[in-house]
């Protein structure tokens, strides 16, 4: 096959069919994600909440750590009081968890990170029901729950070498003889020192729930639906990216932009892992919160952004050596900034890479093929990488359709992925005009 004919891979009608398939699959993915959001965003059924009250109101609270503080005989009269009652319609600013309250930093302990304890007495209703406690669904960052001094379970591993993970719905069974008695519930909470903190951070943000079986199990499933919905987009979009990688690599030998496609696939792999990590840390114990933060700041964020710059630099050939060199130097700076935890170094990397993308856009506008479409996709991809900067300008970065938080990044990726797929397909149509181009 000669250079003049090897790119004649798909007839125009076949390309239109492929583009239509991309758009249909994208629509199906959007509809499926919206369905999960709608299910997860429903409020707790009133019939369940009628028999499963939050254990909110005043709790005894003490910073520090002492295993004896779980005991039933402890005199906690000198402890301060912290109210876990949430304002009406209060939700967290991420998933949309209901009954959200400010943490201990909003209650006189600004800047404190480490251990603290919550205690209160609790009366278990009489009758023949078996009772469970549903753990708090939002805690910074880990916790253990005790009943009358006995540990029932918790999130993460506390102690001498604590390991904190994302807080998820958890359910703990009370002893059968707890029915009709009064006991003490104690929660040992731990906030990872050095973690990002705001003025309302620290400790419990959603009070636990006392519920009888089988309603407790139903409410537990409702909580899990909300948790799954909160991060379902972070699974759907990486899957879409994986499908796009397969499509791109299958079309690459017949494309006029082979080096562009190769670097795009690298950027997609890094971006997919970065997005998928959000679901992994929220649904499983596979990643600790410090490991998740380190991977994002040191690897996924700087490397994926640099890969996008390198990819787009190849839309117009030959690529600019200066832009390539700048992207690699800035990527090294971004990795170093993440390792050292120096914010201004990371900012220099991000703003420097943004400047390179502007230069790339200028090259495309000057003499790039499919200029209008390429610039549109480049703009959408760039927005997906810089939503935090847009947020600092006052642009909202999260919305709550169906009561579940969906970030600006997720919205933009939902548009960017099918647009990028269509652009890659279109490189087959331009191949005949530039047969030797790579």
C-alpha cells in the first residue's frame, strides 16, 4: 500500500456511522449516569426515618486520646458539649450527604488535627426488636465506634500507626441484651495531621443513626446508593476514556495525526486513573487518604496535564521543540511541587502549562487542519484541567442535579470525551489530503 492510499480506511458514510455510534453511546452513558444520580439523590424514606432517628443533639466532646474514654463508668461531666444537630436541608458540599454539620474546627478547635472523642448516653427502646447503629457517613478522617466500652468497628485503622480511608456507610449490630437498656455510645475520631483543612473541618459531620432491623438494613442500602451515586461519574467517564483509547489506537495506523493520537492515549490513561481514584478511595479501603492525595498531587495531576500539552503540540506538525521542552520542564516542576507540598511551585507549573496551551492554540489557529473543531476540543479539554482556577474566579464548580454533587470537571469531561472521539475519526477524512503526514 502506498503513502497516497494507505489512509483510505473508512468511506465517508462509514465515518458518519462511526460518529453517530459515538454520539449514541455518549447519550446512553449520560442517561445511565443520570438514572443512578436520581436513585441515589432521593431523600431517606420517611417511613424509615420514623423508626430510625439520628443520634444527634448534644454530645460530650474532648480532644486528645485515651482508650479509657470508651468506658461506661467514665465521668465526662467536665467535657465540653458539641451539638451534632444539623440545620434543615443541610448537605455537604461534595456528594450531597444530608444532615451535615460543621466539624470541631467550627466549634472552638480551629486548626486542631489528631484524635478526639465523642460520648453520649443512649436509651435503646424496649420490645423484641434487634437494633443496629449506622455509623456516621462523613468523618474527617477515621473513627472507631464503641458501645459500653466495647469496640463495634470503624473506618480505617486507628492506634499507634493510623491508616485513614474514605468514610463510607457502615452498620454495627448492638448486643441482643441492649434492648430496653441505657448505654454509652463513644466515637473515637482521628483527623490526619497535615491534611487539607477548612474552617469547619475535623471529626464527625453526620451523626450516626439508631435503627431496628430490618429497617436498619434498608436504610443502609439507601446510604450506599447515595455513596455510589456520588462517584458514579468517576467510573463512567474512565470507562468512556478506555473505550476511546481502544478506538483511537485502532484508527491510529490510518490517521493523518498518528503522533497526536499516541500522546492523547497517554493523557487519557493518566486522566482516567486520576478520575477513577476518586471512586476507589470513596468505595473501598484500597487507597488510604494520604496515598490518594500523594498520587493525585505528585503523579496524576502534573503528568496528565503535561501529556495533554504534548499531545496538542502535535496537532500541527512538526511539533514545537520549545513547547515540548517547556512541558517537560514544567512537569518536573509540578512533580517536585507535589512532593514538597509547596503550593506556589504547583501554581507555577499549572499556569506555565496553561501558557503553553495558549501557544499551541495560536499555532493551530494559524495553520492547523480542522482549525475550528480542533480549537473547540482543545478549549474543552483545557477547561477540564483548570476548574479549580475557574472556581477562584467565582465560577461555580459543583452543582447538585437530583440532589447529588456533579463537578464542573465531570460535566466538561462528559462533553470532551465524545468531541475528542469525533475529532480523531475526522483525522481519517483529512488523511488523503496530507498522505505523508504524521
